[in-house]
C-alpha cells in the first residue's frame, strides 16, 4: 500500500511538472529547460516567506506563485520572445538552458548552499491505511495534482482563453490572422506554467529538501514523464507522470538502487519508440501540425 | 645517403643527451648546495578557495597562514624565511593540474600543501611525484591518493579507508550482529562501500545487506525498506548529509528507526542535519578526531588542542564569523609545522631526506591535530584509526566541537 501511495505521489509531481512543460510546449513548440529552476524558486521563496517572514502557508504560497509568474514572464521576455519564429530555429535551447543556470546561481548566492527542511503539509501527520503509514502530505500531493489537471482541462475546453490556446497550438499563423494575439497567449501560458511550478515546488520540497539543486534529479524525470505521455497533452502528462512513478517503484523492488533510473529511462525510450501515442502524438517531428483537441 | 642521415641524427641525439645531462647534474649540485642553507623556502598552498568547497580551501589556507606567520616571526626554517604561493583551483581537476605545474615550474615551490579536494589532488599528484615534491594533504580523503605510486604524498586527515575501518571497528566492538552497509553509487560512495566491505572482511564479518542508491534521489523509502528487510541492528552510512537525512526520515516512515543504530562517516555531518532528519537524528552517530572532541562533562579540549582552538578563535573569530572548521585549520597548521620539523631534523631541504624523517621519526613531532601521526615507510596515512571516536551527530559545543558520548 505504502509503495502504491509513494508511486502515485511521486507520479503526481512528475505529472504536474510535465503539465507545466506541456502548457508551454503546446503553444510554442519549445521545451522550457529552465522549468526545474522555476520550480526551485517557487520552493525556496515560499520557504523563506514561511520561515523568516513567518507568514502562514496560504499567504506564502500565493506570494510564491506571484514571484514565479513574474519570473516566468521575465524568462519569456528575455529568453524566448526576441528569438522570432521558434519552429525555425533552435536558439531557445541555449537561451533557456542559460536562463536556468543564471537562476540556479542567483539562488545559490541568495539562499546559500545548505539544504533546508521544508515543512510537510499538516505537520507531516501520518495516518494508518491497511497497516501502512501514509502521510497526509502524500495524499495532498495526489489531490492537488488531480485538481490542477481538472481545472486546467476545464479552462482549456470551456473558456475563450482555452479556445485561443488551442487555436494558437493548432495553427499559430492562422490564429494570428483571426485576431488572436498569440504572443499574449504564449505569455499567459508561461505565467500559468510558473504558477504550477510554484505549487509543484512546495509539494516536493519536504521530500527533496529545499535547495538550489533540489530539481537537478527530478527535473529530467519531468521531461521523461512529458515525453512518455505526449508533450503538450494534459491527460498525457498525467499518464506519463503516474506511469513513471509506478515504473520507478517497481524498479526499486527488483534492481539495486543505483540502477533504478537506468531502468526507468530504458522503459521511456521503449515507450517513445513503440507507442505512437507518446511523443509522436504531440508531433515533435511535425512542427506546426498540432492536433488542437489534444492540448 | 640514408646511412649519413642516421649518423647525423644519432650525433644530434647524443649531443642533446650530453647537454641535458650536464645541465641536470649542474642543477643537482646547485640544489644540494642550496638545500642545507636555503635563502628562502617556498611552499605552494592549493585548494578550493571559492565555489561550493570553499570552506575547505579557506580552512587550509587559514591554518597555513597562521603557521607561516609564527614561523617567520621566530626565525623561519633553517634560518630561511618561508614564502607561501596560494592558488585557488575551485575544486576543478584541470585547473588544479595546471596550477600545480605552474607552482613547480614557475614559482619553484619545494613543498605543497593541498589540494583540498580528492579529484583535483588525484589529477595533479603525478606531476608532484615526478618532481619529487613532498605534498602534505591536510583535507583530501580519497583512499587512492596515498599509495606506492605517490611516494612523496603524506595525508593528515582520516582517509576514507581509515574512517571505514573505524566505523566497522566500532560496530563490531559494540557487538552489533547484523550490519547493513549503505552508500550511494557515485565514485565517493563506491569507494566507501568497497573500503567498508574490506574492513568487514578483516573482522570476519559478513554484511546483513549492502544497500546502494543514486545520490540526491528524492525517494529513499526503498533504501529504508531494504535495511528493514535485512533486520539490521546497525547501518553504516557512507552518505552525504542531505541523503543521509532523507534515509533517516524514510526509516521513520517504515517504522524501523527505533530498532536501528546508525554510524556514518564524516561526510554525513552537516550543520543542520538534525533539522533535516527530524526526530530520527537521535539514532545517528558519526566519527570525529578524539583530540578535537570534548570529554564527557568538560567544556574545554585537553591541553595543546584547546590552546590551538583559542589561537584559531583569536585569529579568525568564533565559528559563526569564520565559517571554516577549527580542526581543519589545525590540520593545515600542522602541515606547515610538520614540514618545518622534518626539514630541520633532516638539516636539509632535500626531499628524499625530509621524506625519510617523516617516515621514521614521526613520533617526535608535536601535533596540534592528533596525539601522534602514524607515518611509516609502508604507509603515508597519518591519522591513526584508534583516534577516531563515535559521537552523536549534532551534539556540539561552540557550534563545531563534538562531545564524546558518556
């Protein structure tokens, strides 16, 4: 039971991170390599607001979300907007990696190198379920991820903004001709992605500890989850995240700890090669032909 | 035609050989002449003074500077002033190797203190050996640095091997029956696991479990579960602080921490370990040099070690102000005094004679870091296994001096 809950909790965080990567990918066709750093800033800033400004959790989280929204907008303005047509150049790879490194180094100077003990939700309360000790924090990780996923789906499917996102994802040029300000839509997607990153950071930080390197290990797994499920696809992000969480937990039981990631990534490669519903559904190799219904 | 070319080539090689041999013997004569009455003794001090390992390099430098200041105020070594040339390798092996070549070729250093980190030390060690430069390693701990391949290298801090021997010895002597070994899969962890296994073998004990994990992994529950499944009564941790703390938390979750004792190597120690590990930190111990740990009920170290601590505090301030470890400063300080003592005892700066003194007469050296270094012709590991003591992690006085268990 404990293994299943741990797999689902870890998988939910991978899913949230994959969702945030997908939100940006769906409208820009680029992968935000600075995303791990944005998550870290969400966690570090909320930690400092909780510990030093003595704020309550909700206020600290709201401010951390705000900080991340501003940071994501700055990343977009500085590292993406000026590059022009993103489907025809790959300079964004360097600018976004660069942005990530700058953010990490700044965080190291601001917050120091020592990992911090980030508080669990509900003070780390543990409840017994079927003889296993399950942390309420883990259950919250799953619930929060599911709620964010559902809310995002409703926004995408039922609102004008969602329709605009789908239009930009499907035919960026045509949507521009129809009066949709695609730059604004992309900017808002960056902001949403930053907000989701702040929440992911606060949920994962009690487990990884809050530090400027906290996403070095899990960041790559978010990309793996996004690829397994299908980049730019909300449901795919959740399928990819939960699958990766389960694969890791099973690998933990059958191979020595150091080989867990190798097994996970081997399975990721097989999935990407064998299942066209993964990476190919997002048309990574057929840029500009996204299926808007799959956002 | 071909024969003529071959003859000419042979003549050139012969002439060059004679020329270099001549130069070399002239240099050797000069070196011998200068070595008994040196005008100046140049020591290279190299380590990470910036970057994430900066506290190590700064601690070493503070120790070196303090010792050199005192030595020069008191007449130097063999009447010669001591000059220190500092280099910051930032824990980068490439930089370290380049700096070491520069120190030897351009700055003409005769002795080296450092590097502080193991990988840079490994990268630059060969050049020092080729040039017969005695290097004292006050901080780097990788087992491989001290070997017959590096005959001019001497280490002061307890190496990984010494630490592994110490924690295994403690576990065996305290009559634990089922010992689990825990290490990550990095080079450091693999080295640690291997030296712990060797130490276990020497005691005729088989580990109940060998548990490995990827460093910096977020979920340590499987590590804790494997320790629990093995029914271990003690776990020997070769883990860095944050990972160790995560495993302790995971052990609490799988409900096994109360049945377990943990003894970790010095890498486990970090300032906020107890905060990260939570209540389970109560069950965690580490090892520390006995001379730099407080005896039960005492507030001061014994004799010369307390004097040294006071000297560090008066020169560089309290722990919070200086950030560096007082015992590491003492180790850097010892490195320079060790060279002074060996050079004066040998009566020359000749590296082979100084090396021989370090190998044979070390018991006469008055250290401020250990009771007595253990160098011999067979081993250049200075730290004696018996001088490592078990202490409860986080139980410190003055934010840096461990308290020995009752």
